[in-house]
C-alpha cells in the first residue's frame, strides 16, 4: 500500500518541491516576468487640478502623508491605499458622497505561516534550509523510482498520478 500510494503522489511531491525552490528564488528570476519599456513623448499637463483634488480628499481623510497607491475606479470611485498592500484603504465614492475606510489586520498564526513562503521577508538561513529540504525530498523521491521492479499496476499509477497533476496544472 505504501508503495502504491508513493507512486501515485510522486508527481505531486516532485512538482511541490520544484515550485517551492523556484518561489524561494523568484527575485533571481525577475519574478517570472519580462519587461519591455517604451517611452513616448506626450504633451505636458498642468498638475494643479489633480493636486487640488488629492489635497481635498487627504484633508477629508485626515492624513497629511501621501498614499502609497491611488486607484481610479469606474463611476467616480477613488481608492487611496496607505501602507504595504493597502493596509489602510479609503474608498471614496465622489458621486454618492460616501467614504469607506478599510483596515487590514494580520491574522496569527496564519500570517506568520504564509510569511514563511515569501523569501523576501525571511532570513537567508530559512531559505537555505528550505532549499536543502526540497532538494533532499527530490533526491529521495527520484531514487525511490529505481529501487523497485515495476508491475503494470505500478506504471498505471505513475501515469495516472502524472495525468492528474498535469490536469491540475492546466486548470490553475
């Protein structure tokens, strides 16, 4: 039973370890994005009107500091995001005259556990340790493939597990 279960989950374990290694070093891979920069000259605009609008909403909010992000939404909705990832967000609906304040709070221990998967927020020792564990699991998983004589059922389990993993990758 252990052998058959192990053969079935082989693809999942292999995939989990490889993606974990890549995510630990996503900054080294440019966050898996390519950037193409195009610069075009445009007409210079006056910023007085925009600065007045932002200053008026900052006064209503009661903050002097500039928001990290300003989002312009449909139908006159403006969002002012303060802090990392919008820790405090002000949603201003200028057409209805309503302002909503949203504050995000970290839920422990879930926030701490999630943080372990973000290599830019943890120390290099943690990354080194998780890389070593992932490589060890990969070596153990792959070396296990060479220890057995396979029956048709074993091969079917490997193929079926690989197909389920492939379908899962396509669907996500």
